[in-house]
């Protein structure tokens, strides 16, 4: 049997991280729905949301949500492409594009979050 | 290990050099006997295993109920008891020296299977579980049925077969899957290898070997209702006959009492071992009349005759050719835990849920007690008595040691195949240690095989192989089945000669070389014609009833004249007979009742 | 009795130009007749060149796995009338190299099997004149694992295998877990070594096709899940 090691996918660690990130996303989504649609009694307006998002706790939650969702989703995309893309150069290219997308969105999203201010 | 050296290989006419292979041992057949021998010999020598099907497709995997050994894991047992049962079961035709070896070594063989990884079912204490089986009793037949059959649910053959394949993989045995043996090369009393057909790629291959072992199995396919696989066409028997060697006790064909109605697919004796009943149209447990003590757990020949008698006398279900095997009283739990495969088979093939309904069953051609005569080290005997062919061995169902005599007990076949496979492996190792050189390979070694393939591929007649085979099977079932008589056998012999004449005028639809089962089925039918003649002639000669051979015109056993083995050769068109005495050591023949 | 048309996907390796084509055979089929019985009847009475593997007729040897009405099944245990259709398509199993008509090459199946070291690995020698002990509970863990007949129906139905011909395959994972789950086996590292690979366990996306395809009602996906957990335990602790 031949082993093609160009951009080696999988491995126990990746599999485990994929599961853990999935769990994390489920928990965050649950909190999101709970806080926004159950616990928030007043009318949902820009002010209500903006006030909440400007707190350090929610900034941290949202940045981690973004990073984990990107990692989880893009890794899932890679797992599927991995089945069908066998040429070494194409694999490196795809892996690179995915990494760049992830990086750009995480950096851009984080900057937006950190710099976000409201009211006082 | 021998290094392959193409330069040293002799030219074989008509066979390209790359299709000449050289191995210390070439084994034909990847069932229990063949692969057990391969495991044994591969520790020291270069072993090749040829099989007409992929190894795990071999029909040993069809065995269900168990493998006999007096482990005494569940209750008191002794090899002497096992020996007595086997001798009595054989109707005193079994050779007692061979039987003694078998029952003594049985526990070792079974435990070795466990060590190899076989997933046996277990007792509470964690030991190999054992169940009851027909003909196996306590205290020299004086006690009731005994727990002696070691099992893996009702998939024992499957579990053993796959375990052996796994060990062969570990030992790096060289497999040639889907290679079909065409002829055996025996010259001047020395076996030099064999010729085979590569089924997938097409083409004749020559295997040059110091030792050849046949573990080619049985021939149930010559009967209409059979438990055997379509591959079980008795090829090894025919190849041996064509090499000028005899066959022994061919008139003894076992009919298993419980085949699924119509298909003949096996319903393991474990069904009765775990407590199943046999009932007729009136709902009677009719075995009361035939074997009042052992009932359903009497030996197979007796139970099959009883079922056939019920059917013949109009007490089959609705007057039809079958009776019922009733498991309902065992309950769903026991059935699903101990007999899951029977439940599956009855459902899939008859749409019968055996938890709620009885299973329609009829006797089915199952096993050949006779075969290639061998000594206790599995060396094939050129005269059937004492003179071995150098380098040619046989084990398992295709061989006749004879441990089963006139009738085999259930679970003794898995035992015989693996135990004598192991002995054959050890004997081959001893032989190879003394044999440094390969025997000379004659340049015309492949001639007969090539001619046979060419004859079939160019056949331009009008007869269909399928139609002739169907007729052969129907006629064998009608004329040489459970009950036989002189008149019917004579008539059958004539009909078979007529059929064989028609066989010489066959047509063929597929003339290609790659994966041509049309070709294979024609060659297999030719094999069948070789030995069915011996079954019928042997049955006609043996004017007595013993074990599975039951003559209505000679209903009694005749130890005076017939306590002896039949040996038969094919010389041209004629069948020649010789006889040899039965080896009797511990148990003198007695009347056989159950 | 019912007249059934069998639409059989045929292929003759000696006639590459023609490639695959469908040939129809009509047959009077009675109750209880299996697809294998029908194929045999066609071969024996209509067209001897029709080629398929078969042996035991009772669902234990695994020879006659093929795609019947789009589903991988054993021909010998599929009742024709139970398919409830006047037309029955029969094709070779997908994903394997074709040999002829309904016969495919089993090489990928064997290659995957060998990769998992499919044999009991022990380090402690067994007791010399006794069996190793195994409790009925430990033995029960092997139920649903040891019954595999290597027919290849699962791997042929697996999208991961369609995408990667070197994918080890659910049949081999089931076999690997049969040993990893065995209380007597001391070689789970060896069995798992080849599985932690691009062509190994991580290619399984839990699609469950193998479970649906298995004619013996086994569950390779469950075995794969257990093996993944086992690998995580070994690699990460």
C-alpha cells in the first residue's frame, strides 16, 4: 500500500479537535439562543445588542465563536476535498487557500470585535 | 525457503516459463484440512495453497454445529468414550487405530484453534463451551447424550475457517486464489506437482513441488438435494483416479437428516442437540419408533432413514416429501443466542420464523465417508493398502483414513479435517527434511490438462452441460440415495453410461479464457462422471446394509463377508475392485441400536 | 409463478470496445426462487457465457455479492419475488475493478484486510495444555464482529472508497476491531498502526452505507467509531 503524505490529513488529534470544536459550537449556539430569545425580555433593538457585545465577556465569546466555527467548518471542507483531490500541488494549494481564508476572517473579525465600542 | 530460480525450471510443453511455479509444498483446497496443513508446514517450508474459490469461501465455513473433543469442560468425558461412539457410529467399518489417534489428539487440536484466536463460545468458567450432538454419548453408550461438541454459536466452521486463513496470512502462506486444479503429475510412484488453470486470467500453470496435498473436499453436487456448495464437485477424487490411484469406500454417502426443504441447505444438528424435535404430519415425535433411547440424537444414517421412511409411508407433512424440525419450545432467547444462523437461514430461504413455526426439512446429501485411501500420516496409498505414493498426501473429506467407516458422527468432520490436516502438515515437514531435491518434472507434464481444456473450449456438440448435470443429479438421488436396491442400482449404472456418452457431445457458449465458468462446469461434470460410477458400482457390490449404505434387498449387516473396505480403480472403461480388512483394536463389532 | 425480466449488466474483457452493456433475459420465476437460482437457470438453460461467482447457496461463503436493483446483496439469499418488480437489474458491485460480467476483482478488499494485520496478536504464551480463559461477557463483545464473510458489499457501497481506491475499507476496520475487542489480543497497537493514515480510519465520514449494505446485518460504522476512540486513547492518552 502506498501512502501519500502531501499535506497529511486526519490523525487522532485533528479528529478529536473536530469533535471538541463541534461540542463547543453547540454549547455557544445554545447560549446564544438562550440569552437572545429566552432571557432577553425587552424588545431586541440595536441598542440592546450593541450594549451587550461591547462587554469584554461577550467580546471573548464572539471571537472564540468565530475562530472555532471557522476552524470547524473549514476543516470539514478540507476533509471532504481530501477525498477527491489527490494531486500533491492541488492539495497544497487548497490547504493554503483554506488557511488564508481562516486567517483573514479571524484577524478581521477579531479587530472588529476588539475595537467595537458603544455608549459610555 | 526455496529461492525461485526460473533457470532451473524444466521446459514444460505448451506452458510459458512464467507460468511454471516452484514451491516445496503445493496444497490444493483452502478448507480446514488444506489450511491447517499450510499453517503447520509454513513454519519451515515454502507453502503454496491453490483454491478454486477465495480461501474463506471454502465449504468448511458452512459447517455449523461444532467440533468434537473430549475436553470435559462441561461434564465428565474420556477419549475412550469418544472412540467408542465413533466406532459404533461408523457401524464398525472405521479403522480403530486411526480413530484412536483422532480422539486422543482432538483436545490438543481444539485448544490450538483457541490459541490461534478462534472465537469459541464460552462456559461460565471461561472455558470452551460444548453441546450435545447425535451419536455422542456417555460411558460407552450406556449413558445419555454428552456435551462434547465445541462450538462458536452455530457458526463453528466459519469461525475455524477464518481463524486458519488469518494464521496463514500471518505465516505468509502463498495463496493462489481462484486456481482450478486440472491434473496431478504422478510418474513412477512419485508425485511431482500438478497442473492448474488460472480462473481469473485464463491459462495453464504448472506447479512443480516436492509434496502435494489434496484437501479438495466432497462431492455433494452429484445429488439433487444437497447441503454442499456448488463448488463441491469432487475434483480431487477424479484427479487422483486419473493418476491411476484407487478410491476407498465410495458407496458410503452421508445424508444429513435436516436439510431445508427443497434447497437442501443445512440445518445444523445443533438444532436437535439443543433440544429440537422432529415431527411428522400427525405431530408425532416419530423417532420414538426408531431410536427410543437417543430419539432425535441418534446418528445421522438412522435419523435420515427414519425421516425417509415416514415420507415414503405417507406421513410427511401433508403427505409431501418433508417433515418438521420443531424448535418452538426452546424459546426465542435460546434460539437467538445458540442457533442464530438457523433462524436466519429458515427465514431467508423458507420465510419460516422458527421461533413461531416448525421448519420444513428433508434429508440432504451431505458428506462422503469414502475417498482417497491414506495411511494415518495422510500419505496416499498407491495400492490402497500399504504402499505410499512419494510426496502425495490427502486429508479431510476427500481422503479416507478411514475414521468414519460407514457413517460419520456430527462434529467429527471438522475434527477430522483439521486434525488430519495438521498430521499431514507434520508428515510433509518430516518428508521435506529428508528430501533435498525436487523430483524431475517431465516435459509432457501438462499435456493431458492442456488437451482437456482445448477439447472443452472447442466443443461443438449439441448437449447442454447444465441439462446433463441436472439429469445426473436427479438419477443419483433416485437410484443411489438413502435406500438402495440391486435392481435400481443396475438401472442407474446403465443410465449413467448413457449420460456419459451424451457428455462427450457437449456444446459450450463461452470460448474465452478469462473467468470462464462454462469451461469449469464442463470439466467438473467430467470429474463427476469419473467417480459416480464407483459409488454406484461399489453400492451394487456391497450386498449388505451398513451405516449410510442401506440395501432394501440386503437389509442386514453382514460382518462375515463385508467387514472390509472397498477399493476401486478405474482402468479404461472398467471399474476394478479390491478389498482390505478393517483394523479392529478395542471394540469388537456388536449389533448397533440407539 | 411470474415472468421476470432480468436486466444484467455485462462486460467481456476480450471485447473492450463494446464495454459494458445491458442484456435482458426473461425467466418464469416461482416462489422461493432466489436471484442466484435465477442466474444459474439463465446460465444453464439460456446463455452459458453469463458469468458470476457463486458457491455455497446459503449466505455463508460470500461469493455472490452483487448489486441487485441498486442495492448490494447476496444473490443467494435474495428472493426474486420479494423484490416486487417485474424487472430486476443486476450489476457487478461498484468500486472494484471489473473482471467479467458480474465478477469483480477482490484485490482492493484483500489489500485492505492485510493492512490491519488480521490475526490474533499475543505476547504472553498460551497455557500449554489448556485453552486461554475468556468470560462469556468478554466473548459476547465479539458478536457482530466475527461473523463477517468478506463478501465486500460494505466497501463497495462506501463513498470514501469510491473516492480513494486505497481506502482500507469498512470490512477491514470491522476485522481490526474484531481483534482489538478480543480480550485475548495484545496487539491493538499493531492492528491500529496502518489505520492512522490518509487511507485509514479518518476517511470514514460516518455515512452508514456499509451498515445498510451488510447482508449479515453487521455494523462496521460502530466498529469504526470504537476504533477511532481507541486510537485517540493511544495517541493522546
